[in-house]
C-alpha cells in the first residue's frame, strides 16, 4: 500500500506593513540634509511610497527652459529601496532615472551625481527625452538607457530598449494629438540603414524594430545615437513635401525593397535548385549533393538563430508620392441610404 503525502501549499506572503511616522523620519534624513522636503499628501504610507516636493533646475544652457525634478522613494520589501527621479521639461515629455539598492542615502547620492540636463537634447524642430536605469556596484555606475521619446511638431517617436541583451529595440511612431492622422511610407526609417526595419501600421500608430549592440555600455550609446538620428531624419522629412522624400532617398528606398525581397528570393532559389538537382550529374559521394540535401534544415536553423524571423513578402516598389502634405486625406462621410416611401 502506497501512501502519497501532499505537500502543503505555501502560504502567500503577507504584504509589508505600512510606513509608520518613525519609519518616515528615518528614511527622509538623507533627503532633508540635501534640501529635499517630503510631500506628505502625495505620499502613500500603505504602498510604502514617499514623494518629495518638486525642485527647479536651470536648463541645459543656463537661460533655457526650467526643468522640474520630483523624487519618489519606494520600499517594497525589507532592506530594498527604489528611488525614481522624474524630470519634466516644459517643451517636451518627461524623463526618468531609476536606481535600486539597500541604502536610500547612497541612492540619492547616485541620482544627484547625474545632472538633470543629461536627460534632454534639443533638436531643430523637436526635443529628445531619455530615461535611464542606474546600476550601482561600481565606482562609476553606468547609465543604461531604458527608453527615449522625441517630441516633434507632427508626431512623437518612442524607443524602448529591452533589458535583455541582444534583443532589438522597439520603435513606435504616434501622430501628435493636435494633428490629423499621417500617411507614412513603410520604409520611412528603413532608409537609414540595415539596423532599421519597416514600419507596420496599427490604426493611428506605426511600429518597427531597431537593431542595437548586444552589451553595455555600447548598447546604450548606440541607442542614443540612433534615437537622435531618427529624430533628425523625421523632423527634416516631415518638414518637406512627401515627394521630396523619394528624391532624397531614392537609392536607399530601392535598397530597402531589395533587402525586403531577400527571403522571397531565397525561397525561389531553393525551389529552382531543387528542380535542377535531377539534371545535375552528381555522384553519390559528391559534397555538393550532401550540401543540397542538407540545405533546407540548415537554412531553417539559420533563420531561427537570427534576431528576427525573416518575413517572406513581395515588397512594394518605391514611388514618389504626389500628395501635397503628409496628412492623410479625410474620408468623405457616407451618404445616407434612401429611405423607402409609403404610397
């Protein structure tokens, strides 16, 4: 007779106790010494989250727009703290800097060592805001880019950098709220090089991928450079008529079309090669016969090992747009159906 003993289910971890006034006084000490004041109404004792009053900073060039910095300290579990700095710019989106560790004072010192102006970059026709994660543990902790936002006149460009090394960045292009929907070509960013993929349309937004370097600090630096390049390219392109884009990037657009056709051409070549194999005079021990026989699984493995699965498609041929602007033409409302009349 066999007796099965069932292991009792683990009890769910009880939530951390709310912060007491004594806890708060102990946590805000390093912040008070640096001139920070607790914003008690904005804080949440139950969620163990403290928010400090905003602090104003000068712009990047002294006389520039004033930056507003807000700190938020979280204590999700015993001995673990998360400090987030949010810097708001009046001419664009806000940026964040996040770091974690066991000592709030060390987190604050690390945050204050990064100038708030480091998050922003002014461009012709827009503003770029960059958010980072600060990894402590070294004398000079590296700034790891987590996402970036470029606020342009007609649209907003977003770049999210995954923490997993080797994974491509995610691009999102959104039309500005005060502008109508834009008609953007699929190769708008792909003309910048092999690291940019086509743009896929999703109602009022477009998405794409950006290939980045695998390891830090090169990965963040690469993402910063490419984000700036994308923003400048979009600002210049959207400031001109759509037909001008084809004139400036005609060769690059044809290169993108050829690049997108590579998976399809590879499949056509494999089919043509398979048809031609019987007509080839290859011996049973020929190395070419072995390569032809093992080509399909080898190509399949190569496709799986790529950063992105290849897309088999017939790419559209690049053509110059005849539209007067990038705005999508408004659709005329449908005429109401004729109502039946009673006789």
